[in-house]
C-alpha cells in the first residue's frame, strides 16, 4: 500500500517538482527566501575611512561639546585638507545620542535632520540636512520609511578621529561606531 501512495504522489506532482520533507522543493525555497528578506532588526555597526571622517565632520560641526579648534580641524578635513595642523598626540571624539534625518518622496524639496546631544537638539534643514542624510546612506545606515517619508537614523554615535593618522593619507584615522535607532 505504501508503494502505491508514493507512486500516486509522484504522478500527482507536475513534471520537475521535487519534494523536501513532504513539501514541494520550490515552495520550501521560496518560503526560506521570504524569511531572509523580511525586515530584520538593525544592528550596531562600525565604519571607518572616508565615510567615517565625513560623518564625524558633519556631526562635529553641530556638537556643543567640541572646541572651536576641533570644529575647524574637522571642517578642514571635510574640505580635503588631510595635513591640517593639530597638536601631536591629540584626538577628536565626536559623540551624539542620536542622528535622525528625513526626506520626502512627496515634497521632494523637504530635507530635515535632528541631532541629539544630551538635552540639546540641533535641527538642520535644506542643504546641511541633505548632506548629513546622504552621508548616513554612504555609511550603510539602514533606511526606514512611512507615508511619503524616508528616514535614516542612528542611536548613539561615537566617532574617533586621530589627526596624526589622517595626515598620513593612508586611509586610516577615522572610525565611527553607531547603535541602531530607537
């Protein structure tokens, strides 16, 4: 009887269908693929190099915690001056509690970002917001969207800039760690 059932199942399947554990193989593969493409939670990330230096410079310009000299150095880096003078052995650390940018695919001229530094929120709009938004994308920050808005956001962000390494123009000296947005 079992032999007859197995033969009947094979005859009932269309040509080319193979079975995996009693389920058609194509259906099993499609199910596994759909699970892998489902929204997974964002993970913390570390970035380095050019993108990290740009992110640190853009966020650092708005930080209430950096000195004028540190902001000037980061601005020079953003303008392509890797050998900008800075005291030997000193580093620049840029921290923000969060960075959240929004653009619209309806109002295509709308660009805005909010940077959170402790109790202080710095809001950007226009070109400055778009520049930060694009830099977040460049650094692989996951996008999110809803009802005509597209968001790029991080949780805690910490960038460490080592001017002596940046000055060597060998790709080192900038590293940022960020947590997923809340």
